[in-house]
C-alpha cells in the first residue's frame, strides 16, 4: 500500500514539474502568436496612465475606475525590442 502511494506521489510531482516547465517556457506562450499593440494609454475620465498591451479595440478596454470607452493612446512610442 505504501509503495503504491509513493509511486502516486512521484507521478504527481513529475506532472507538476512538467506543467510548471511548460507554463514558463516562452517559446510555447500562445500570446506570442496574437497580433497585439503596446502603447501608453490614458483614461479620459480619471486621467490615469499606464502601459498597455492589448489586442482588442480601445473602446472595449475598461479602466480601473470603471469607465468603458474612455481609453485613448497618448501617442508616446514604445519600442518593444529596443536595445538598452
């Protein structure tokens, strides 16, 4: 009985490690294949600014203040792959 439980624990650990490795593997990230845009966004209602990565129309983004449709790009350019 104890040997059976030990094998079960080993299989669970191996599965967890496999899932964890896959989760953090950048090559397997499905978001890499979605066409997206990175920009500085601002809410016209509360004037909060943030860097946003989005793939939906701006009118669908909801600000933390609860305003939907008040989000615009500030026009500041952001280079995703720029050398430092």
